[in-house]
């Protein structure tokens, strides 16, 4: 049997219904492309693995006994994939017709590209951020929308209508097509990232190796943003851990320390502003109370006084 064009890879953790819709969109939209589907389930407790086995028997299913995280789970799929390209999909992503074909055709015609991402959409069709700049002290210190407004060529974003593909630092990993030959040369995900920043780190390594990364806005993908991760304290702490690992890895410990100071100061300002809001509303606004608790917990964690 000939190897497929694309290996569609989906990592799932307790997202059964979203995963079902994601895999159904793959079957409905791949058109004439030859493809395989690999699902890695990170010890879901909601019957996700059983659903895949029952409803998508052609998919290759890898079931982990524990949640190994996003990077390690994708690497498990990379080890068995047969496609010339990997199409990484979040379980809360839904492909629109021709989205995969548009990305595939672009990659076929641009051998310098290691990665290509499409335009992510909210459920109502409005645009989500699909592009990620490499983080730095500049992007942390200044307001990112301001940088996008002042320097649109350096910081492309959803605020502009891009008529064609745009070279970018990195793409959001909810839908990302990656060239297999580039993966073999540069390596797979860094498993020191449990969740968050894996694709940013990977794109940085790809670009250091001489490849390019593109945003292809004509490929459109619905993304129920964050539903596969959540927004609670453990997820926020995982985000900060990943961010600090990235800065230590690529910029050294002193740079990372400066980043931690900037982040701590911003969290402190957010805490104090939210505290003022709680006082002004006599503590009656539940959302403000929750945000105050979150900011306080994150400050304690940064001080080493709280373990997730």
C-alpha cells in the first residue's frame, strides 16, 4: 500500500463530543487527498477512546494510561505516521471544505516551507488569532495589539485582511501542516513542554534550520478555542511553566529572570486593579472575585508559595 499524502494527528483529553465532530469533519472534507488518521488519547475518562473505536474504525488509536501531555502524545503519532505531511488538529477544531487541500497545495508548491497554518474561526465565523510572534521582552512589555498596529509587516494578525499567504514566526497549533522531511531533519516536539509553546519552539527550530513558516488565510478552520484545555489555575500555571522553559532554552537564565520580573509586575497590577473593582462592587461581582483569586494564586505561585 502506498504511503498517504497526509497523516492527520489528533490528541484528545476528555473531549469526546468535540473529538467526534473533529474527526467527522476530516472524513467530510479531505476530498481526493490520500490520508490516514491517528488519534492519541491521553487517558480520557469520558469514553473518547471507545467512541473513536466504534465510530471511526479506520483511525489508528493510541491509548495512553496517563496524560502524557500534548508534545509527547504527538511524538507518539510521529513515530508511526506514514504521510509526507503531518496535519496536526486540536480535538476542538473542525475543518471547512478544502481547508486541508489548500494547505497541502501550498506546501507542495513551496518547498522552503516547513509549516503552514490556516485561518482559525470562532463558532460564529469571526476570526481568531492564528499567528504567534516569537515571544520576547518587547512583546511582553508592550501591548501586542499595539505592536500589530504599528508594525503590521513584522507582526501580522487577524486585524488585517491578507489576500494571500504571509510568512510568519509561528502559527497557532490548532491546525498546522508540517513537512515530514523537515521534521526528520529538525526533530520532533520538545517533550519538556507539557502543553503550550510546543509549536512556537518547533517553529523557532525550523526557522533556525533555514525553513519558513506561513499563514495561509484561505484555509479556514473552526476552533472552539480553549475547550480542550480550560482556563483554570492549573492550565494557567502550565502556560507560565512552558513560557519560562522557552525563554531559558533560547535566551538563557538572566533573560528568563527578566521575563519573570515583567510578568510578576503585570500580574500584580492586574491583581490590584481587580481588587479595586471588587471593593467598588462590594464583592458582589462573581467574575471579579474569581479573577482576583486567580491573580492572587498566580502571584503566590510565582513566589514559590503555591504548588498546583
